[in-house]
């Protein structure tokens, strides 16, 4: 019964959060702490801190983590599957629909209008990341040097993350 | 081909720290530059779809790319690739590494990694903008979007829908003239 509740909770979280990642946190908090009482608020904050530091989408990490807390490995599989299921179904339907209407001028016009907006959205996202990342002079230097190396010297993004971690350990 | 797809998205899932748009430079690197499964325009279209549909942006993007390449099977393969690294790493943490979470070395490494994530996203914007050959009117729309979303806190979904219907209206009007 608890496992069924877990599955349904994360299905809800997957189906109703737009924008991904951090937009999910308030809903996860409500389901996990208020509705089902699976965790205390303190435990939830600890988990979020770890989720933020581990690679991968925040929603997936949270689902795997909380699923494990509630129902072990089986719980983590159920919660993770539930959180991605709505996205996967909706996206397949949209992709199917768009491939049928790809010659429609309306679809073409809509995307022409949307492209500059998406570029603006990415800039907005980088502004909010930058606000948390550039906390002092050292962090601005790390960011600036890496931007130069990635953009103009073809440094691989994965290598950039590893270098940045090492630089952080050295200078702080 | 399935293995290539799985590997590409496994890398995206394994190295994206911070969620959301932090995965964008990695997806761009694998999907647009290395494998050329999508053009720059298609990539932006997928991002728009990922933004207006519920769920994590990385999952939405991998499902879409997978479906486009190999149908439903492809969608499942790419999505599994994206979520498997997180799933395994989190299980490893809860079962054995939880006690190291307050280690100061990890905190220091993250002080360095956060600016790197910002630099990666800036690079993605720079690369996309350079390839798109942006007209003056497009630049105005991009700047207005930043103002609306980053400073006035208007939902990205609203901005996307308004611009989609606005563009349809504009081109329809131009066609009828």
C-alpha cells in the first residue's frame, strides 16, 4: 500500500511540474512531508543538499533518494519510474503529432516565434546560476577562464567540471 | 545505433550537476555537435517543447531526441541513458556514502564547480546565438524574454505561448496582405 502511494505521489509530481528541476521541489515537499509524512523537514533539507551536488536531473535524484527511504531499492525504482512516466508519454505523443504536421505553416511559424524566446530563457537560467556561483573574486576568475577555454580552446565540458572541482579544492 | 544513443545520454546524465539548464551544454555537445542528430534550430525547438511540457527538461529532451531517431524504442533507450547514472549514484550514496556528506573537501570542490556550470551555460548561449544568424527583431524578443523571466518573474510557459501565437498571427497577417 505504501509502495502504491509512493508510485502515485511521484506520478503526480512528474505530471504537474513544469520547467523541471527546482520547480518540482515545492510539490515534492508537500507530498513527502505534509501528505504522507515519509520524512521530516530537516531530513528533506539534508537530502536536497545532496541531490544538488549529485549529477543528473534534480527530479530523478530526489525520486530515487526518497523512494529508497520509503521502500528500499524497489521503492527507488518505483518512484523514479513514476516521475519520468508522464514526461515520456506526453513527449512521445507531441513528437508523433509534430512529425505528422511538420509541413504545416502554422507549426513552422510558431517555432520561428519561439526560438528567440528559448534563447532568452537560457540566458535567464544562466543569470540565476551565475547569482549563486559568483560569490567572490576567485569564483569569477574560475568562471571566466573556463568560459574562454571551453568557447575558444575546445576544452571538453566534462574535463571543465573536473578541473573546476580541483581548482575549488586548491583555492578555497 | 541504440548503443551510441544510450552512451550519449548516459554521459549527459552522469556529468550534469545542478539539474535543469546545466545539462544543456552537454546535450548540445553530444546531440548537435558530435553526432549531429539535431540542427541548432531543431535543438531550440526541442527545448521549447521540453519547457512547456511537465517533467525534467533533460528527460523531455532525451525522450524527444530518442523518438525522432528511432521511434518509441529510441525514446526509451535515450531516457534510460539519462536517468541511469543518477539512479545508480544516488543508490550508492544512500547505501554507503551518506556519512561523507559533510566533508569539507567536497564543499570546496563545489565552490569551484558552480562557476564552471555557469561558464558552460554561457558557452551554450554563445554557440547557439552564433549559429542562428539572429535578426534585429529576434534579438529584441530575446532581450524582452530575459527581462520578463529573470527580472519580472513571468512564467516561461506564458512567454512561449504568447510568442508562438503572436508569430502565427504575424505570419498569417503578412501572408494575407
